[in-house]
């Protein structure tokens, strides 16, 4: 009788363990379902932020290179796809700035590129996501991510000044912008905060 009772008790304990296990598994799956999208979003945010800071540093490096060479250094942006750009570096060869005509004739020589942001940061591209106002809080300005003049050449001069404009960088959801201040050639990295619906400095 004791043996039978012990078996019944063991059986009951075993059944309770299975129920607990199923509950824990169900809870784990639910938490994973919540955590995975958040983690994916966090990874993307980190990648776009890193790409923006990296590119701002690259622009800063152009400024130093122009001062060091005592000549203009330019970055030309060209359409790589319908919604993204490639970029390449050029050095002024005739002291009149980096110009499209001088690039075509070989006077301004290439010193780097072409490259795309996605070469180093997969899923990151130049552009302004639909529905997000530009860094001047103007809506309906389009999705073009390179806004530095019609020639799309960002030039750093040996006197420390530069072309002025804004470069927009995004992932699937994250949106950043790099402001280039013409008088000083300095850059500012901005982040669009979807909750606050405004651009903030990063």
C-alpha cells in the first residue's frame, strides 16, 4: 500500500513538474517575442548612430586634410540607386575648388572611393524617411538625403570654411542628420526623436 501511494505521489509530482515546465516555456516564448523586436530595433539604432558619427568624423578628416594640403578637398556624391548615394574624395588640382568639370577632365584627382555607407554599415543609407520633417522642421521636402547644392560636392577649403548643407542618414526606422556649417567646416550630428517629434543633438 505504501508503494502504491508512493507511485501515485511520484506520478502527481511528475505531472506538476511538466505543467510548471510548460508554463515557464510559454512565459519564455512570450518574453522572447517582446524582446526580439526591441533588440532588433536597438541594434539598428546603434548601427545608424555609429554610421552617422563615423561619417561626421570622415567629414572632419577632410577639413584637416584641406588645411594640411593647403588646397581644397571635396567629396562628390552620386546616385548609386534610386534612393541612395555613393561618395568619393577628390583633391583640387588648379586652385579653383573641386568642380564637376575638373573631375571629368582629370584636373581634380580622386583620392578615395567610391564607397557607400552600406559597405561598412549594412542597411544604412543616405535619405530622409517618409513622414519625417527635415532638420529645419519643414515637412514635404522630399526624401533626398544629400542637400549640399546642385553639384552635390561637399568641399573643405584650406581656410577652414566649407560648403554648407545637411546629409540625412537612416536605417529602417532610425533617422539621423549631419549638419555641415559652412563658416567653420564643423559638423553637428542630429537625431530625430519619434516620441518628441523633433530633432535633437547627439
